[in-house]
C-alpha cells in the first residue's frame, strides 16, 4: 500500500515537471513570435479590455490571499502565510490600476484623461510585483528550511501597508519618481475616439526592474516546486506553474510597458493567465480536499463499526463472566 502511494506521488511530481517544461517552451515560443513578428504586436489600445483584465486580476489575487490565509490558520504552514501576504499586495497593486482606469473613463482627452501617461501607476505596479515576488521566494525558502515564523499579522499586513505608503508617495510626488517608460506628449491629436497613442518605449530602469522581478518569480516557481515535492500539496503545484506565467509577464512588460489607460500589453495577458492558473489550482485543490474528506469519513465510519462490534463483544464477555461467577456459584452453594 505504501509503495503504491509513493508511486502515485512520484507520478504526479513527474507530471508537474513535464507541465512546467511544456509551459516554458510554449511561452518562450510565443515571446519569440512577438519579438520577431511585428504584426502580432505587444501592445494594443483596448480600454474596455484593460478594465476587465485589471478587475479580474484584482478579484483573483484577493481571493487567493483569503484562501492562503485560511490554509495557514488550518495547518500553520509558513509558506501559506507569505503567500497570503504576497497576493494581498498583488490585489492592492491591481486595485490601484483599476481605480485609476475607473476614475478616468469619463474624462475627455483634452482634460488629460484616459490616454494620458499614468506617471505613478507603472511604478506602483512594479513595486507591488517586486514585493510579492520577494515574499513568495522568502516564504518558500522559510518553509523548506523548517523555520517557524512569528508576528503573523505583521507578515500579513506589513507589506500591504508599505505598498499603500508607496502609492501615496508616488501619487503625490510622481514628477520626482524615475519613469519606467517613455512619456507621451499630447500634441496635434485628432478627436477622440480616433486617437491612437504612440506605444510607450521602456527606459533602462524599467527594463532592468522588470527583468529582476521576472527572475524572482522564476526563483519562486522553483522553490514552490521543491515545496510541492516535499508536501505534495496540489495548490503549490499549480502556483509554481502560474509563477512561470507571471515571470514571462514581467519579461514582456520590460519591453512592452503598459503605461496608458486602455493600453493592453502582452504582459497584461500573461498576468491574467497567471490568475487563471491560480483559479484552476483553487478548484483542483478544493476537489482534492473534498475527496480526502470523503475518504476520511469512510474510514471513520469503518472505525465506528469496528468500535461498536468491539464494545458489543466486551459487554457479552462481561455478562458471561457475571453469570458464571455469580449465578453459577449461587446455584452450587444452594445445592451444597
């Protein structure tokens, strides 16, 4: 039985490695196609799609944060605590982008509205992704080393408050924050909606920052894969696959930044793919948990039947002993 369980576990782990390898090959091929086939384009003006993607990413990140926190409260795994903190930060970063778009949808182009360069938004998003990547790497490393964590609420909420402070600073002092992409100057523009902004180009700082964040996501994916090998948790397996999408999303954003409201880049699409993988992982882990719960209930039922039979046998033995030691002796004494 034990050998059978180990065989199934190894098969699942090998399947995860195969999926990771396949995802990397596919994403690398897509990235090469975007670079060498200009007609595909890495940036497109789709205001409605940008709104939908940011909303979806925000809701999913917040949901994953809640699930990770519940998992930490149930089993006390440090990796779940850091995952909850990381996805809470991602939810705040995506929510900031969403609020910017919603607040600008009804502003005319002459009032520097929807397609005005978002001076603070790229820095806020990059800061959130950097903090989340560091938290995911640190959480997986801590769990692999078996280190116990303290100050749970500080780990959960500290990075979120730090990002809120960064948002406040970047919004108030945006002219002094180094740009991550070129700034588009509004001049001699046609009337909306025929306006098509020039796609922004990345700055050296933006390229290096997104490449570093992408590298951290790759490291987080590898450490999460190792943690999955140790624990067999299905959620960690899906998270490691999703982090590969997040890493390629950062690599795309490094060269195709999404600076203007309504501008959708290939990095945005990959980020949403990351969220989709997480949703699939939550559903799969929930299904696996329900299956384990059903098996546990069946085992409990069998143990209950065994306990009932054992109790019945003990009661019969006690009655037999009383009859033998009590009534039989009384009848013998009466006869004597």
